């Protein structure tokens, strides 16, 4: 059972409707409170009613292991990233954050110049908070669920596995990148307003950075000697709670007495950090969503999503959440990583794969029949392939598949609710 109307553009209409309804939170909060629950309830209800008609649960079952493995990989990458964000925020101390000016950013200059040249209405559109992180996540979830309507090639779990695997690789690369060189925030007040961290640098920074941070002669000598020659024996001590087996994290997370006694609570407060984190995580998510949408669905809605990605990029720079370089790097890294992970799921092929497999099995017999000019045998073999494919499509799911389908839908809807809750603040 196919829904050609959905295939021909209905998913794009639903996606843009979701973005428009959620934007009512700014234009008309009252209507937003009324329409948003109705929209989400309707979408969930329609998805659930499509489950009995879905024909690819066996493909979803085969993709379940890679989906779960990708999810574990992604969660591990996010945990590593959270530790790294906390480290680069606290290692140099609060005084460094307060006294460090932002880097010069030509992208910021360009946007300020455009504000003077463009019509006021256009500038207001550029400033508008049309779409955020949780919107891109929801757009991808809608894309993955659209396999129920055959708008996207099955399996949906395969598409989800590719998205999460690519996300994990990108997050690991991002954490390694911004931890390699610590850059000041484009918002100098960020650290003092968000965190209660020690004012002095960590003892590692006191030994290897502070003596050579500003004195030109000291920098020249450390280059020539290639050794930290300044004597810094009297380090300023840090607070060291008892974290048991996790005490090795103390030097990286630098807890304060006011931040609680749990290392996990510190990581939950890490947020986006208060340094410039190359490259932008928000933009990376946006680009992955746009790439997934373009490959899996295409059409005019993909163009609209890319326009939203560009809008998000300029707003990240305009509001000084990131420097321009962070957004530029996030765009090409997201595109390249998505292109490299097509081995997990790809929109190419699909409907003819089972036929090709069966043709491969009878290739020898088919060639022999052709050599013998036995056209009746050729027709019979091709008919068996076609009938076998139709039988596999008509065959209903077993009880195990029904159980798997129910668990998958429940798990997926739970993920949707959690993602919406945890990322609704951006």
C-alpha cells in the first residue's frame, strides 16, 4: 500500500508546517500552546496507524544491531565531548576568560555592514529565531519515520544508524579539534555568568602556558630550549573531592565546592562551554539533517532545509555563539562525513536489490538457457524471480516481527519525546 501523495511532497509540507507552527512560540505563544500538541499528537497517531501496513520489518530487524551499536557509539562520543568541553573551559581559569578579548571575525564585520545596507525587513528576517537545534533533530526523526509511508527507502533504522554513526565521528573529531588549541569565546562574559570555576589556571597551565603566554623573550627562549625552564614549584592548589574510581577526572573537570560532589552533575552543566569550540556542533547537526533529507527524500523541501541551514549559520555568527570559521568548517565536515558513511545506509538501489540477488543465484542457469536458445526456460526463470519477489512482499510479518515492530515504535517515540525535551532550549 503506497501513499503517492506523501511521496510526491507531503513530507516536505509536513516538515515546513512543523517549523511554522513552532515559530508561533514567538509570534503568538497562545496559538503555539494550542497547535503544537495537536500537531505532534496527529503525527504520532498517523505513524502508529501505518505500522500494520509496513512491509519491511524484516529489513528493520536486520538493521537493529547496527542501529543500537551506532547509538552506543554516539552516546560515548557525546560523553567524551562533554568532558572535553569542561576541560577547555576550566583549565585556564576564570581570570583568563574575563581578560581575553574575542578574535577578529570578518564574518561578523560583513553581517554588521549588511545591516546598514539591507532593508530593515530583510535584516529582521535574518535576526529571527526561526529554527534551532531541536528542530533539526525533529526534522530528521520525521524523515526516518516516513519509511512507514514509503517516502524514504527502508530500513528507517539503517538511516538512523548512519545519522548517529556520522554524528559520533563528527563529535569525536570536533572534541579533538577544539581541545588541541584553546580559543577565547566570542562572548567574553560567558564563563563568569554561567560557571563557578577557579579563577587561577590549572597546575598544568601554570607550568606550561602562563610563564610563556605574553613575554616575547620567554617565548623565544622556550622555543630555543624546547623545555619548560621556568621554576613553578608552588602551584595554587585545587579542590579535590572523593570521586572514588572516577578521581582521575578531577584534573580534567576541576570541580568547585559549590558545584556538588558528583562528576556527572558537572558534565550536565558543561553545555556548550565558554570557549570557541571549533567547529559548531549546532551547525554540524543542521548539515547532517540537510544531507540526510537531500539524499533520502530530495525535492524542493531539501532546498528549503538548506536555506534554513544557511540562516542558522549567519545567526550563529550574528549572535556570537561561534566565529565564522566554526560554521564554515562544520558545513564541509558534515557534507564530507555524510558522503563517507554511505556503507551503512544509502538511498541508491533498494527496490531492485532482492531481484538482483535472485538473478545472481540463477545466473548460470539463465546463461545456459540463453546459449541453448531455450526462451521458454528463460521466461520461466524470470517469472520465478518476479513471483518470488511478489510473494516476499505479500508475506505478512510473524509474531516475532509484530513484537519487534511494537517495541521499535515505542522506543522511537520515547526517543522523540526525550530529544524534544532535552534539546528544546537549544
